[in-house]
């Protein structure tokens, strides 16, 4: 369906997004009422890891500096062929997987649920928030909102705030388990190298109760410290600008793991069993399966294959789907990997006509009909492809600044089943 057929719909969505942005400017966006997290149990990682663990690539200092310089931007200039495109620009309804699409503009405090033609089905405005990194809907219809480096917020379906957990949360969360919520967090810590004490970002996994209380805190750094190349530690030791807080250390040489994905595994597949976690560690080009009890590394993959990847997920067939950013080749791709033997069994982005590139961010979702939904984050674009690589749906963020020719990035879009949303609305 061409964009011109949906002009009124897209204009309405754009006006709604602009209105929310103006509302945020005139309202208080400060964080208040700090809720101190409870002291979690101190869990020690096992000395060794069962299963294969691959080492991270040993990048030289110039490459490390170049990768760090990529940075994050919230508004991007569209490519010449995509200038002026907003909303749904392609919709082959007989080949797409129907559903509602949850997304937000990265620099806004507004979350929308749209149908396949970009009509707004539901929307949320989050109070006292200026920008949202990620939003997810739980199986009971609650909305969890992650405000990077500030807080995790739980809202009821109609927008009432249930609780706010204030700490340095970032990138991803798992909200499908009714007994617990998993969220990636960070701490400021120290490490030692050749007699020197160095600051370091300690990536953590925090487990919350349904009421937002801390049940447990686990250190990802403890599990993966041995995979950080010595060249990276040497860069930290040579740095004259040593950070004094975790916020200042993120996206510097002191951010040695940069975890950006967590998912609860619900099935047995190769080394994985139900209750294990699938995590992504950007700085060491690795996806991994970890076990909570005891806290240990079970399996890892990606060294020499992945390049600063995002959003791995385990599929019903036991394979793992992942967004490979491809920053060294400047070409992103989607990979489906069999964790039982490490084989790549499906890929998208390498053939002519499939090329796309998001140097940071990015997400991917396998849909029930076998199609794949891809968020090309740094172009504010989402598209759906069939198993043979045919594009059947395409969407551009309609939150578009015409005067400056800029659109906000989309960190992640999720396709949600029609019947699930209809149940929440009853």
C-alpha cells in the first residue's frame, strides 16, 4: 500500500507525536522520589564455565577508538532515497503477519501501538520522563518502560503508574515471567592491572519481584571478565581521562562488556534448558547462554563472526536469531544460528537488494508465520521480510522534522498478536 493512501493516518500520528514532545517541554521531566533498591544477595560466579566459550577479538587501540567514536544519535538525516517517507510505504497484506506494532521515538516520552496501516490503536504518555529507550507489554497487559540510566516504570494498560524502580537500567528487560522481572543494570567498580587500580563498568543483571523490589543482583562482569582482551585493559591503564561515575564510563574504554540484550529461555535446546538466560555483550562480539543456579556461563558464540550485535532471541525450533550490526564491514545482517553446532542456518542482508546498515542499536523478531521483522534503528525504519528475503512491509517513523530533514531513531519495534491486544482492552 503506497504512503499516499495513508496520508491522513500518518499526519494524525505525526501530530500526536509532536503534541507529546511539546507537552514534555513545558512539563517537569525531572526524576523525583528516589526509591532505593534493596540490597540483593551476593552471588559469586563459578571459576570455570561449562560448554564452549570463545574469546573476544583482540582489537588494536586505533580500532577501539574508532568503534567508541560511533556514538549514539537520537535524530538522523534520512538517505536521499528515503527523504520524506513516513508511515507505511509497503504493505502486501496477503504475505505479512497481522498484528499490532509497539514502538516509540527514541527521544520522546510517548509510546504508540499501531496497526499494519499505521492507525493508532493505543498510546501511552509517561509522566516525568523526557525520553524512553524501550517499552514492553507483559502477558497480563502491563506496560514496562525503560528510561536509560534512570528508571524502570511499570504502568497498567490504561497508563496508571504502578511503581518506579530508580537505578541505572539500560537496553533490555524480560517481562514475560509472572514471578520476576529481569533488567540489565550497571555499577561503577574497580579492577586491578599490574599494580594499578582502574575504574570499570560492571554490567549487572537485576531480578525484581512483580512489585518492583530487588530479589537478586548478579554480575555479568564476573562471568565474562576472562574474555576481555588484555589490549582493552591496557587501553584503560593508559587513559589519562579516567571516569568518576558509571555514566561517564559508558561507551568509553572502561565499558568492557556493554551488555545490550537479555531473554529468558523457555525450552531445552542443545546446552540450554528452561530458566537459562540468553544475553548479548556488544564489546566482546558475543552472545551467550548463562544459568542462574549456580551462576555460570554455559555456552557462547560470535567471536570472529558477529560485530557489535544486538537483540538475540531463541526461536521455537531452538535456534537463535540475532541482529549483527556489522560495523567493520558497514553492512548489517540478520543471522539464525543453531546453538547445538554453531552453524548459521539462515541469513538476511548479504544478497544484492537486501543491504541495510545500522551502526548502533537494531532489533529483530521472528514472526509466527516465519517472516522476520527487522528494526533498522538508525534510519527510523522497520521492515518485514519472508523466509526467501522478499520485503512485504515497510514503515518509516512519521515523527519527521521537515525543516531540518531529520527523523528520530526507533530502538525497537515489536509485533504483538491481534488477539492479545483485544484481550487487554476488555
